């Protein structure tokens, strides 16, 4: 009798396991957790701008307007002409220094994409009040920085169409990670 | 009352056995002076009740080990370092885990926090934390290391292990596999990368290749058995095993599935390695094999010749630490250290080796060999290949010099 009981118990267990497995499969791949976001919600997360600039929002900014925004919101940390100060990196200069013993990596000498400047200023600047510049102000500040670095002229106005077309001086300065570049030699016996 | 009596008896037994032990030690040592601090210890507060139970524990008031905060003109974009030289084992206490912030630690109410997953997906999703908790979870032990860790050792060597190597920590991380959420939303053809974005004031973001995203990344909400600390990304962060710390986006609020790297500021202007020829290496994600002796280490002092236990930590972003070797003769010969088991892949691994100091000036160094056969290089080898213009991804062998007076300093300082 104990054997029959055990057999019945075993069969019961198998049934439960099969049922549980089916239930699990029934839930895959969808767990049904979460909901689709509304368009407004996606927009409220703001943009992440890639190197093609296709996410750039409408708006525009001139170099001269950028000088004004920069002096009010950026110069305290970065210096009036973007030369850098205690709190903020230098944003100008450094061309020709990347192979020297004191490389100066700035927007002009190092950053490969103008779209990255727009994205970073939009999301992270000014340091103490990030995200408070209007899109027009961001275009203007980026235009001013490009002008300071001799990349665009003083009369230029930047917008979603022409910003991705700007070729930064160090655009081709980046290479993929080649590591391991050392550390795989045979150990001495 | 009965308990009290038993307690007193056992206390008296402990004291007498301690006396016996000390007595026999003295006999074995045969040196009376060795017993100068071996007098019988008497409980200084007999009959004094301790404090009652507490709702959230604190460490002993006698413990003073703290994170070392890097001075900064903008402290919200700053860092603190783990006191590795005071650590035991392989887990970093959450309260001592290094920090690196770019716009301060945000205050996030988890009931208000949302994770948005969108971009090149079939079914965009917005999730609450409660919903994320309902998904299958995993726990894994991994290190996180800032790629700027030991950056000082290229050209400005630090005096102790906390300063030189303190931007690494080891934790048990609990959360949801990212691969599960990606299959939940349905990744479209042509999607090659994901962009993770934090809810800190600067909305810091990084691009991560899809191969890694569907491999072993965790959306973590637990650290060492409790909710992740605010400074570690509360309530949700990415854990990207073995990759540079900056990719482990804290305060995660968005995953965007895309067709290419998005060239964020922190993957172009920062965290790239400028080489002597003026090119810069980009997307140098993996933190390569590395080790550091945490005792004896800079700032410590040996109390005269005799037996000591060398101890330290090793790790590799490529998997298991296979072995750790220690040299006490300037790298001419190497001894294999004992590794604390069980070892975990892509995790801090404790190594130990008993060692007798003869009182002479000597150097101690360790090198990590990982499961791929990679051998931690020397500082000289690193500089020969990469020059001195990068501040990131330093994994050179650390050498401590022990002076005749027992003090320990960075041999490169």
C-alpha cells in the first residue's frame, strides 16, 4: 500500500509540475508587466541626440546670441572666452597638442561631433542648473563655441539641419579598442 | 538568575583559559619581554547592561575606516574612494563603496520613479519599480571599477592603496536580467546598441553594444542584501559585468534601443585613451586583470621583523582570477598566493600569502593572471605601449616598498 500511495503522490507531483511549466510557458515571452508609454511621456524624457543629429529639435541660435548666453550662464566656470577656470574645463584651443606632453583636450581639439556638444549642453549644462536652457539657447551656445574654435564664422546660425554637417577638427581622431595590447606574453619559467 | 550565574561561570572560565593560554605562550616564546601586553584582561564594566536591539544597525563606534573624498571645485561632480587597505574578504560594505558622480546624488522616491524603454523596439514600455520587482530576478557577485581607478599611477603615484586603487568595489547585485526586458519589448532588426540614461541632474548616458546588452547585464535594485544606496544608483542601476564603471548607469530612467553608438560626451571627450600618436582609443570597455596588495600597503607600518600575512585583492573584467603571484625580490621570482574560495567570475578575489620579513628594505608586488591567460603588466610595459597622456584603464603592477623602519610607501612615488 505504501508503494501505491507513493506512486499516486509521484503522479500528482508530475501533474503539478507539468501544469506549472505550461503556466510559465503561457507567460513567455510576455510577462504583461508595465504599459506602453504615451507620446507625451516619451517627449517629457527629452531627447538623446546621436551623431546624425536626427533627434535635434526645432530651433536655432546665432553666434552673437550665444556669446550673450555664454557670458550669463557659462563664463563663470569656463572663462569669458571659454579658456577654462577653476570649476570648468577649457573649451577652446589645444589644436596640435594631442601628441605633446601636455595635451589640451577641448571641444575644438578633441570632441569628434558637434551634435555631442549640443546634447551635452542641453542635458548637463549649466553645471548648477542643468536642463534650464531653451533649445534656442543651446543652439546659440554651441554656435558660439564652434565660432570660438574657428570652426564656423561669426555670422552663422546653427539649427537642426546644419549642425550635424559640421566637421569637427578631430573627427577622425578616434580608433576602436585594440586591447589586449599587452599582458599575454608567456611567463618566464 | 540562572542565566546570570551561568554567564558568570563561563566568563570566569574564559578568563582562566585565557590566562593559561598566555602563560603557555610565554613559556613557548621563552622571552619575558614578549609578554609586556599580555596581562590578564579584566572586564572594565562588570554588571553593565549593553544597549537594546536597534532597528537599523551601525558599526562599532571604535571603527573609523571611511571613504576618502577627492577634493573638487565642483564636489557634486566628484568621487570618493573605498578604503581597500582596511577591508576583509571580497565584499565591499555598501557604505564604503567608492562613488563617482557627475551631478550629485539625486533624491528619488521609488514610487515616482519610472523606467522608459523605447527606440527600435516592437513594444515600448514604461515600468514602475513595483512592476520591475515582479520580474524574475538574479543575484550575482561582481566588482565595479571606475576606468579612472589608478589613473594617478601613470604619473602622480598615490601614497596608499585607497588613493591608488580605491575606485573599485565588490558587491552582490540583485535585479532583472536586461536580456529579459529586451525580449519583453522586442528588439527590431538593425538595432545594434542601447543607450542607458540616468535620472541624475546631468542625465548621464552611455551607449552599450547589443551583444553585451543581451549577454549578462543586470538592472539592479539590490546591493549586498538591501536596496541599492542612493549614491550607488537607488532605486535602479545598470550592472555591466567587467566593463568600466561609467557604463553602469545609476538612477536608471531610460533605455533607448538604437542602431549606432550615440557618441555621448562620456564616451568621446571623456573615458577615451589618448595615445602617443594623437589618436584616442574609444569604447575601451573591459577592465583588464589587476591586483593590489592591501597589506602591507602604503601608509601602514610593520612592527618589526617576523611573520606577516600578505593580503590583497585581484580582479578581471574577462572572468575568473586564475592565480595571483607575489614577488618579494623585485620581480625576479614569483610565489603563488592562496586564493579565497569560492571565486566568482568578474569579482573581487582575495589572495593571501604568509611571509616573513627580515627587517631589511624590500619591495612587494602582486600580479593577476586571469582565466584567459592574460598576465597583469608592469607599469613600464603599460607606459611603453600607451604613453603618459591617458588617465584611464591603468592596470599596471603595484609595487610597495617596505623601509627598514617598517614603514611602507609607493615604490613609484
